[in-house]
C-alpha cells in the first residue's frame, strides 16, 4: 500500500508542468532527498508498466512522460483508494 507521502508525490508528479528537482520534492513533502529517491524507485517500475516514463536529468530535475491516455485517470484512482493485496492490480 502506498503511504500518504508516496500518494502526495504521485499527485505532485501529475500536476507538474515542468521539471522539478528531488530537492524540491523533498521540501514539498518534508522528507529527505534519499526518501524521495526511494519513493521514485518504488513507483517507477509500476509507472513504466502502465506506459509512463520518469525522465531524470541529473542536476536539472525530473518529470514524467505521458503514455496511455487512461493513465492519469488510473493514477488518480490509486491515489484516492487503497491498493488491493498483492500489488497495483
């Protein structure tokens, strides 16, 4: 199950219009940069499976590339509802 901070990071990623740095995410979430990296490492494979790619530019920030049109709807649903046992199905 995603924690509240992980859901918040997903929500921030959905809303962002430009690249943001891990440091900016850490300040917004009131966590360490290492924690943000951990969240991204957890979320990235699941996002990739659903047609999204995290674009990481060292020193410049990151953003995601949109894939399937239904992805935004799927992510919003996951942010607002708990995960089923066994993963993101």
